[in-house]
C-alpha cells in the first residue's frame, strides 16, 4: 500500500522503476520492433469491424 506521507520518489517501487530506466536507456523502440517482426500478429484483435492494435 502506498503511504501518502512518503514522497513517491522515495518508495521501493520508484527505485525499481529507476533501475529499469537505467538498464534500458540505450534501447531504441525501432530495434525492439525489429527483434519481434510478428508483434502485430500477436498483439491485435478484430471484432465487428473494429481493429485494436496494441502492439505499440
């Protein structure tokens, strides 16, 4: 549970998020998409003529 009296940037989850940012700061979205060429096929749905593309 989040403690409202504790600044968010002093929480454990913030530290984890910061570490993740540091470990991925040199990744480029273009390269990530190139590594998974079938991403759209895996991450879209179509229902009643509506296309939901959640690949990006």
